[in-house]
């Protein structure tokens, strides 16, 4: 995968936010706080789903998997970024760069596929309620979750192989805070058109295809919701989808902006801002949206906190 015989580069320099000078320390404090919120939020979501029997349903099963994946996804990127904000030496070895990209893309693609599966789950629950227990039984849920993980990491392995099989001669300054596809592939000292085209096709398969199915699912859901006679029934049906739809728009919107275009169009400052959105804001948004907008999760959280409070007083 690494093709070390064809490269003279043994390490990369992550430029990150080095151009911001003294602002890096306040950035460290902000990003550290956000990282701790992300960890605590996702761990809380997973714990609540695991401990509360009423949340042992397909929708919350996939939400728990998504929160777990988001936790690992941020763990791959943010600790190294935080260290680099306080460090003068911002180097990462060639092998570690490939490993970081592999796990980052693996969890990111898994998240995309999971959001697609969650869209199908909402379609089955609202449009096919009588068949829902059969369509989304536990065996099917486990297989779908496993397929998302396996598919995500196989796609990631393909992309990482395409990037790191290229020769890297002397340029080693990655204009980013982690090893992402565009900033790394731009450093290759050969023509990368074929590799970039295959990576683009992979991007279409993992972004456009799931998003298309989500759109089709929501068109069917919207048609079914409009047939519900009572306003309260329509509101309740749509509220179960609103949280998922919010996360989908932010996640797919930012990822598509970065990965569904040629590397030549990479603009470091603007892209870094968008990347911060989907590496920090999206994982932060997930537990906040699902906990603030979802009454079932709120109720389960209150029950869990109530039990802890009674145990302390006992």
C-alpha cells in the first residue's frame, strides 16, 4: 500500500493552523472544549441507549452505532491536531499519515452509509409500519450495520492505496491539520489524474448513492405523512425524521463540497473551514440534535440521571 521503494519522503509536515500565530492557543482551548463535549455527548447517547430498555429499537441501535463511529472518527483527528497547536514540530511519519487517512476515511464512509441505512429505517417505520418488524428485525439490523463498517473500510483501503502508491519526492508540507486526500495527493511528483478519477468515483458511490436513497426515502415519507389526517399525527411522524435529516444535510453537504471535485480546485483556507465543520461540528451536532429534539432520549436520560441521584441519596 505504501510503496516505500518509490518514495524519498519519510515524513510529512502538517502545517495546520501554523499561519495563525498567537491565535493557536485560544484555538487549542476552543477545540479541546469541543472535543470533550463531543466525547461526553456521544458516550452519553451510547450509554442511554444501552441502559434504557425502551430505546432497544432499530432506530436507536443505528444511532448508537453512529455515535460510537463518530467518537472513533474524532479520536483519529483531534488529539493530533490539539498536540500540533501547541507544538513546533508538526511532523507525522509516512506510515502514520497513511494509517490516519485509512481510519479517518473508514469511519467517515461508515457514517455516510449508516445515515443512508437510518433513512431506510425511517422509511420502513413510517411507510411500511405493518411490515416494519420483519423488514428491520435484529438480524437484518446487525447485518446492515456490519455491511456499513466493512464497506466503509474497504472503500477507505482502496482510496489510501491509490494515494500512497504514488511516488512522493521532496515536497512534504501538507497544507492541512491532518492527512486528508487532496492536500496529500497534491504532493505526489507524478501525474495523478487516473488515481484522482478513481477516487472521485469512490466518492460518488459513498456520497451520492446513499444520499440519493435518502432523498427517495424522504419523498416516500413526505407523501405518507401528508396522507395522515390529524395535524398532531403529521407532526409526530415528521419529528422522528427531523433529527436525522438535520445531520444528513450538514454531513453530506460538507463532505460533498470537499470530495466531489478535482484536487486542483482545493483552496486551503476555505476547505479547512469546511473540514472543521464535518470533523468537529457534525460529531458535536449528532448528540445535541438527537438529545435536544428527541423526547425518547430526553426521557431516558432523565430516568438514568434520576436513578443515579436516588442511588447517591441512598
